[in-house]
C-alpha cells in the first residue's frame, strides 16, 4: 500500500470516528508505529488532523480542504437527493457547465438519463464519469491540474469557459454566507465559478445544509447572480426569506 493511500484511509477513519490510535492503525495496516506517526505528522502539517497522546483527532475546521476522494464519500445520500432534483431541471439537448465539486459528480451521474446534452467541465472526475455516455458532447476546459482535486484551474481554464454561453450553470461551493454570498476556500476555485456564472443563462447552486451560515477565504459570487438553490433539507426561515427577497427558487427533498 502506498503511503498516500494509507493516509487517505486514516483520514477516512478519522472522518467517521473523529479519533484514531497509533497502535490500532499499526496493526490494521501492518506497518510500524513509527510509520503511522509519520503519517499523522503529515496529516497534521496539512491541517487535516491534530496529534494527541497515542494518536490523533480530526480537525473540524470547515475552512480546511479535505482531499477529493474523502469529500466524495461525505453525505452521499444528501448529494444523491440534490443531484436528482438538479437533474430534473435540465432538459434534453441543453448545454451546461458543471464545476469540479464532488456534488457535481453526483449531478453528472443523475443526468445520464438525459439525451443529447453538451457538458463543459473543469472536473477530471466528471470527464471519466461521462466517458461511456453516447450521444453527448463532452468538453474539457483544460488548464492546470490541481493536485489532489482532480480539477483544471487557472487562466487557460477561465479563457476556455468564456468561449461558451450555456443554458444552465451548475455549481457548488465551500460556504454560503448571508452577506458575503458564495464562498470558496481557494481563490482559483472562486474565479472559475465566477467565469461559469458569467457565461450562462440560468444559474443553479447545489449546496448541502452544512454549508449555510459558513464563510471561507474567497468570494466566488453573489447570491443575486443565482436563479435556483438546491439543498438537501429545508433551510431555516431566515434563508427562505432571503431567497424570496432575491427572487431565488429554493428546492429541497419534500
């Protein structure tokens, strides 16, 4: 097993159990305790965990970016429900943007029942997910591959996005704040989403309930630019009133 694979498995275990013990991990992965301590050192340096006596605890800071493969396995049921709602908003033959979020991967899967779609994305995971779909036009933005995110980012990516104008823009985000709006942990992700929203007719923000009333480092856009918010449960009255004031349709599982 590669060290990176083992660290990701440790991180998955931390996400579920919130705490891990060096001696138990050593036996589980059949490596020395010193190797496990080095793994935990690495996770601590990346801000993903905090070492404690004999082990480590998860870093609950929402501003920390977890690896893509970890985020993809979080709130799967909620993402599937949001994806189904989002897919119902897309018609056969439409042109759409999908961002490089884990939520958008679920949307891509739910869209497979549609026909003749044109999908433009900066997500390597979505390109792979849709590689076996026939009758669609799948377009990669290209750009610089962001390590650990399976995402294309940068000036070339945004230049490619601006070359198109689509029917639907489907994005997610790191956080949603009443005043600051749509937020991302890294500026490169925020600027990519801004470019997408500027190049589409109808903008759909797909975001689970844990992201509400949170902030992150970079402003990715204003809620005034959004037409529909899809989430995994009914938001509180404050948010419903805010969406109504901005003429935003809010959809969630009944």
